[in-house]
């Protein structure tokens, strides 16, 4: 059992329409407020060697990334910290504060309690114009499939390539890029925190079309054998790049460094080089 399968349980209670995107949406005058929450744990998310400051930074960054994937500007963050050691609190809070300051958000509240392991829950709120919001649904056959940055670096660190430590320990949410892409009219978008493959399957699940990747076009992490780098890019987790679809006549988007890696197709399948792409990436699992 994995977290995507368990999402069906949530959908059965609150409705499928409330579980399709990275953020919930609330009307807010002429804008839309987007709201999202994340929970990170020492044993599953904070890698050995990370400082408390980096745990705080990461906790804020993953939530701000969800806001960015909707084309929104992050505004506020609430943070709840479960502590097994009270001395961790200062570093965690400073890391979250520094991340919020860097990307334009303000910490406005939260909670503290005792916990069996360091656990951080972050809730983010952002704002976006109604005509600039981007959802996961909206991809159309003929659209380009694109990604920002260089995927696979966080997983490379987990696999022993220590030069990519910052990519894993201090992820950089694509906040400015998300807003620029929203204003440019991309058709669908999400972040690729669980890997490109799972992201494409998520998109395929709510769009009536398929996604065809050309692996020769993937930007690859340097200093790694190409075949391994492609595997990391497709199936590695921990990146917070934006994967999006866009009409060819709207690409490239000024000010956004991104790479075309494939095409949206009519046939409802996810392929790489014409072969079905393994539905594999970062997932929480239960026996």
C-alpha cells in the first residue's frame, strides 16, 4: 500500500474533486487563495547529516513549492513542530524563517509539542490572479512537456554523490518561475518532488491524454554516468522542479530556464522513447 493508493480513501470521504491539485482553492476577491499542508519526519524525510536549520528550511520549501506549482505567490506559513529534543527548535524555526524570507512569505503562527521524533507540519497560503492560476488538469495533445532545472540531483545525493548535498538538504522552490509560467498561460503544472515518472502518471490520471518523453532530451546531473543520470531524473525523488505542459507557440517563457522533454499525445499512456515508462518514484509505503 502506498500513499497514492491511500489517497483513494481520502477521496471517498471528501470527494475526488477536492484531491486533484497540490493546493486547495478559496475565492479571495479578484484573486484566488491557495492553501496546502505538508508533514515531514526525521525517519522518513530528514536525512542523516541534516542540521536542524536545514530541516526547517526543507519543511518550508516543500510547502512553498506546492504554492509555486499553482502559479501563486506564497504569502503566509503556519508551522507546527513536534520535538523529541527541545534544543532543535531554534534551528528549525530559523531555517523555516530564512526560507520564507527568501521566497516572500511570513510565518504567522503554529504549534509546539513533544513528539517521539522531530516532526514538522507546515501550512502555506498563497495568492494568484484568477486568470493566472495553473492546475494539474488542462494538458492538451500537441502541448510540449517541459521541466525547470536539472532533475535527479537530490536522489543522486541519496545514492552517494555527495556533491549534490545542497540539492537534497536545501531545496529551492521555483516560486518566481511558477508565477511567470502561470502568467504565460501554461496548460498544466505540478512539482516533481516524487520524480518525473510518477508526476506524469499523476497528470495522466486527471487529463484525457497521454505523455511521451524523449529521454535524450532530459537535462542530466553532471558527473554521473548518463544512463544512471537518466534513471535518477525519471524516478528519483526529492527534487522540487516544476513539470508543466505548454502550447508550442508559447514556449519558451521569458525568464524561465526550462527544457522540453516530450509531447502530450492523444493516446492515454505514459511512455519514454516509445516504451511504457515504469510507474516508479518516491512514495511512502505501508505493509
